[in-house]
C-alpha cells in the first residue's frame, strides 16, 4: 500500500484490514446500526470515520445529514454509484436529511462538459437513475454546484487554510486543478451545516477518503467550532469481472455499466473470473471457491437481496452441486431483472424530476 | 533581481531597465500614444506587454477594454491605486470600455472580510474614491467577483490548464490560496472577452506582472483563439518617503494613504528624504539633487500636473535657489489641495453610487 490513497487510481487494495490500519479508519461494526442494509450485513461496508456520532444521532433521533455528489460527465453510472445510493437510502430511512449535489462545475473544469450539458445530463439521467436505485425523491435536497455561491465562497476560504505540503501529504500530489476541485468538495461536504451545525455522513469508496481527511483537517482549524467534522462510511470496491482491478469504465470488457444492454451484460458475466476448478469433475469433488468468484461477488454486493438465497448459492457451490454455468445463468437472470427494473425506474423518475426539491439560489 | 517578481514583496527594483530586460517586457514609447497623461509623459509608465495592439486600437478606433480590480479590505487606498485610476481614465478617454471588479471573493478568502462587509466598503469608499480620482462614472462597468459565476467558472477551467511547476515558475512559490486567487484573477482579466473577443489593457504595478504572464500563458493554450492575450502597462512604484522601499501601509511613517488627514500627511512630508545637501551653504552653492528627492518624486508622480511648474521646481532646486524647507511647503500645500479635492470628490461620488453601471447576474 502506498502511504496515500490515490482518488484517481484503479488498483484494488489487497487487504482492507491493512487499509483500516494504515489510514486510521474505524472498523464498521454492523451491530451499532439498526436494520443494516445488504452492504452492511455482508461486510461490503468495512470501515468509516466517527461512526458513533452517526449511530448516536440515529439512536437519539437527532438531526444529521447524508451527502453525495453526482459528476454528470456521461450517460452511464457504475456499481460504485449504486452502493452510494443504497447507503444514502439507508441513512434517509434512519432520519438523515439527504443532499445530492451535481458537480457540474468540476465536470466543466475537469472534463470539458459545459454547464448546460452537465445540467441536462443530470436532469435526464443521473438524478432519475439515483431515484431508480433507491434515493427517496421527496426527502432529498438537490443543488447544482455551479449555482451554489456559498460552496464556492467556502472553497476560496478553505484554500487559505491549507498549505501545499499538507495537500501533498493527503493526496500524494498536487496540481492546481486538483486543488480547486478538492477544496470545492470540502465546501460541498460542509454546505448543509451552514444553516444548522450538525453531524453528517458521507458514504464513499475508500479512494475518496482524502477528501474526507482534508475536510476534517480544515474543520479542525476553523474558528469557533463552526462545523462538526464529517463522518464517513466506506464500501469495498466492486471488482472488475476479471478480478484484477476495481470495476472501471476504462476496462469495458470487465465492467458492467448502469444501465447496460442485457445482452452485453450477459456476455460479460459469462466471461467473468469464477471460483471454478480446472475440470467439472474436480469441481464436483472439491466444490467451488465462491470467495474468489467475481460472479458470487456480484450476487453478494448487488444482485441477490435475500440472505438465505445467497447462502444457498454459496453452500451449493462449496459442495460442488452448483457449477459455474448454472450459477452464471442465475446471475444473468438476476442482472436482467435488475436492469429492467432500473430502466423502468429511470423512465418513471424522469417524469418527476420537475417536482424534486432543488435549492434555489438568488 | 530574483528570477521571479514577487507580487507580495515590498522591495523597489533598483533598475527598471533591468526589470524590462529580465522579464521580457517592452519599453513604453510615449510617442505611440496620443495625448499622453502625466505618468506617461514623465516616465512613471516605463513598460508594458503587447502595447502596439492597444495603440493600434486607439489609432484605428477599434474596440478594446481596460480593466482593474478593487480589493475592499479597508478604508484607505494608496498612491499606487491613484496611478492605476489615472491610467484607466486615460484609456477611457481613448475609447476603451472600462471594467472595475470588486475582488470581494478574494478579500473574503485572504483577509477574512465578509462578502457583506466587502460590498459595503466598496460602495461606500473604494468606488467613490476611484471616481474622485478620475474614473469616468458613466463609462465604467462594475461587478462583484462573488456574484460573477462566469469568472468563477473560468477560474475552475483555467486551473486545469496549468501545472504546479508552471505556477511556481511564474510566482516563485505556490500555495492553494494563492493558486485559487491567481486563476480567479485570470478569469477577471479575460471576462470582458466572453461577450466580445477584443484586446484589453491591464494597468498595474510591475509586481502584478505574474498575473499577466499567467493569463497570457493560459490564453495561448486555450482552443480556437477564444481570447486575445491581454496587454499590460506598468508604472514605477511610488517610493516610501524615506526612499527605502515601495510606499506601503506596513511602514505608516513613510506612507501617505488616501485619504489622509492633512496634518499627518504634512508631518510625514516634512520628514521625507530629500536631495538636499549637508548644509544650506553647500546646497546654495552646489544645488540640490531632485533625482534623489522623495518630495520631488511626489511632485512628479502625483502633486504637480503642469509640466512647466515641475520643471521650474527642478531647475530652481538644481541651481540652489529652492531649498528643501520651501520646497516641502509647496508640496504640503499641493497635498492639502489634493486631499481636499479627493475628500470632496468621494463625498460627491458616494451619492451617485446607485446610478453606476453594475453588471446584473441572474
């Protein structure tokens, strides 16, 4: 492991326990959270920061918020976004006010997506997709980064509070564009507290921890304890279907995007790395290795909601009863159901977009 | 000379010719500009960049702009601001559209002046003072940086176009706050060209050349020649009254601020470094040295408009006819007239602020 986690890198951490230790994270204790969601129950959520602050809010019914951002750069999202949405939904159900910001300013700066195009994409695809994935449409506050002067003003203020060396220590490197993007994200993360100082939780992949650390460092040096340092919760990556890296659009053959044509998705699943043995006979005798199987990982993280059903697949694989072909067919069937549900959900949510709660800025 | 000019330093360049050479500036040729102002005629304006582009606009009556910013950090300005305003006025009279931005975002970030306070100060003092110093109230377009989303969006975009090493090469150092401030200034400098691509001239002290260079570098790598690289014009510093550094509020005894109580200003002028000799007798015999005299510098740069009147003071000093006491009395008298005029002008302009041409942002 390098000393810094690169938010822009593609590698999978070999050992999440080591990540927890190296970066001073807390282990996620599922028993501290009521009615844990699938990702929590199955250890996909593996760590966080300041989690007690949030479990206390849930227990004591005190106000807190959950926040995430959408980068409207293209017309697909990925399973990492799905994990984030499921966690947002979880905290919404536990009483959090949810904020979703559209990072159109960053998309414009870093990816050349004009603000108009970014706004259009977010309204036509990303926001409907998030709702289709479970985001509560009425209980969520949305805003466009480019319209939110408060966030920009905070970004300018926060930039004054860090040195280049601190930035490099957190991010491993520093360039002007990255610096501006990072301090803007700090502004986003703290924005809900401008109105009311309160705890907040940011559900992210571990690659986003630098932003959390930067935010917490900056909060700790602002005067008069204006902000509560944000808490965070980290999910493991969905690995690429060949098991080599985290799933990423840069390796399209090993990546299923959302939504994806089911034929294409099926083809990819059929080629995925499994925990199967050299031959059918050996597998029938020794059983498969679901721990090493990318199809089982998909089932576990995304496709099979029911714990018993998942356990059954695991047990039958271990016993050598369920072979890879049949198991892949099950996964493909589940994937088809999921994609159909997602596409219908997007279609439906698209019609409700004008009823959503967007922050109005003067 | 260091390889970079520090926009935040206090030292006077020993040799402006060397500055021109070291930084690849053009010498300012007064004959290229019609009806040159006092600063131009007297060599206080000593250099620039891409000056022909501007003298051509004047000659051919083509559109161009002149732009400067106000940092609303306190309730005083200095003689450097006066030089800038006089140059803006000059180019306004030669056909330029003038833009004055209020750098409230930077003032908030770097100096902790809230946006409300910055706005109030600019409206109650800085803008009226600029008008009192000669800015044409009806021919000037004003905007507040914090309200100008276009400038902020450009800043984000431009940050992507430079590396940390380029920034360091231009500024000598780099920290996150300075980087954000610099790319925002680039946005300000180019903002008038969003509507119409045209040449622009930025009148500044030589310490601000890094911003000009950064802007020109960024323009040269934007696609499709979207912007004309800005021209610039540099004035020599008003030296501190003890002749040691550039005049600065950090050395209050050697600095006259605008406006300043005339008694205080008089006291400071009386103590200024002059070109006087060891004794009155020697001075009567050898004459004084106006080239080394801070009072003469004040006369030349700021207090005496009429060239013949200034020449007369110079000649009488050189001949030993005009001694330092009398000469200081003349300067104090001029300073009193100037301050009275300035204060009355501010008072008058303050009442017209609501009639000015502020850019409205949606």
